[in-house]
């Protein structure tokens, strides 16, 4: 009976150690990925096919050339135009069918945290959201992402 209890305790310890190891590896990988993204140098204007995340600033993905963006524009297909100030995304415009689908303008505090977001949707409706120095939205901000 004691051997069985000892075996169960040992298996439990091994499982806990494995979970801790996997969790630690995942945390290290996520930190490395965030650091790598933060240190990417950008051109003042870049073009992209996609974005993700319903938080600001959005994350742009699948960088394309200006020529590819021009071809997509002529075809009426979607693409995004990212404006950068160093490593910070200051504006992103999504084009669809040759027209602005949305436009986001970002400002930041000197320590790098978002300060405000001005969103304009396809209908021209403008909303401005302000953030405190920790990046938390102010209580009087308009609801929603757009």
C-alpha cells in the first residue's frame, strides 16, 4: 500500500513539474516574441494584407510592397497602410474597393504607452478614446472598438 501511495505522489510531482516546465517555456516564448515585435524597425509607410486583435494599437501582418498594394487597389481588394514613427504605429488605414474602410490614429505617452486612439469608420463616424499613463481606458470613452 505504501508503494502505491509513493508511486501516486511521485507521478503527481512529475506532472506538476512538467506543467511548470511547459508554462515556463510558454512564458519565455511569449516574452521573446513581444520583445522581437517591439524591436522591429519600420519604414515610415508600410503596406500589409492583414491585421489582428480587437484592441489598440492593432497588429499588422503579412507585409507587402507598394507595388502589390497598388495592384490590390486597382482590383478593389483590401489592404492596409501603416504609418510609423520609429517603432510605433501612428496610423493605419484599411482600403477596400478603392475607399477608406477604417482609419485609426494613435498617440503615445513618452514612455511608450498608448495615449489616445482616434477611429474613423467607413461612414465617417469619428470616435476618440483617451487612456491613462498605464494604458487603461478612461471611463467616459465611447464603447466598442470602432
